[in-house]
C-alpha cells in the first residue's frame, strides 16, 4: 500500500493514466483484455446493472479477490468516484498492475447506454 500511495504524485495524477473516460470505455467494451469491475452494493444493483461488468461489492472484494483476473486490465467503477478509487488502490496494493478507475460520472455511464449513444458503439 505504501508503494501505491507513493506513486500517486502530481505527475501520476495529472497524466490521467490512472483513469478511463466514457470514450475510453466505449473503445474498451468488447475487448476481452478489459474487465469492468462494478463495486456497488447489491442493493444498488437492484436498480440498475451493467451486463458487461463483473460485480463484486467493495466490501466483498477482499474475500473475493481471486475472482478478479490478474492478467487483464481492470476498470473499477461505482455510483460515486470514492468507492472506485478505493477499489483501484486496493487492487494495486494487492499486486494488480493494470488498473484504472472510471472517471466518468454514473450519470454519464447511464447516458452512454441509452439507445442512441449505444447504437453508435
């Protein structure tokens, strides 16, 4: 964990390499090298789900870490940036090399999957 936090300096954060935008998400969908990890709660999933994403609630991630493929690029997201950032840090601290957090808001994600935008993907 110390090493991961030490890497989060100004240059790292300003480069944007730790995050993925909606446009990046559009490009990554369908590419099996990318795994979108939804860390929202089960209750949140009752209201809206994303069928392309693997769902492991943040509070279950430590016990279910072996379900996350270590040879893929993991894109963590939630309905707030906070849990996605916690998942990002946790995964990096546990040896995952290729991890990003989705920088788009949850509203942007929902908007991207309406019929018009979705048909352009």
